[in-house]
């Protein structure tokens, strides 16, 4: 059984600055980069720090997400989407296929924290 990693995502307008900061702090280069708008640092086998440009989530700004968001990898985003609908969770964006090999959706928790649920394809 594949172990799913926990992701903590930072939303920022300064992705280059944060990339340099975390490169120095963690002593390693990003484990994944998709242009200057998105990158990941593998912190451990089960923990990944994501840094994403806030502009990529402009359509969600009306919900005033914090500067961080939680990311959880799921086996099947479409099934997760249906469960969220059935449980009447606050869905901000349904499943979207991204060019970097993920299907993503966004929800809010009861305290208005932004949560991304994604599937690697």
C-alpha cells in the first residue's frame, strides 16, 4: 500500500524569495518545480512543503484564505468530490486536471482554512 504524504502549502507573492529561504534552511534544492509559480521541498518521506504563487488561486480570494493551506493526497479525487458533496462540505472548486500531473479540488473547513485534495496522475 502506498503511503500518502502530508503537504503544507504556503501561498505567497514572493515564491522566489521563499525558494531561496527554504533552500538555505533545509540545505537542499526543491524536489519539484513547475516554473516560478509552484515548487515543493521534500522534508521527509511523508512530509512535503509546497510554495505556490497566490495568483494561481485568485478565483478563491473572495474566501480570504490564510497564507497557508493544507494539502492531502487522495487515491481518487472524483470519489472524494462525491463524498464531499454527500457530506455537504463547502466546495470551492471541483476537480481540475493540472498540467503538472495532478487533479486538484479545494474545500474549506469550518474555520475557513483552505484545503486542497489532490490525486497524482
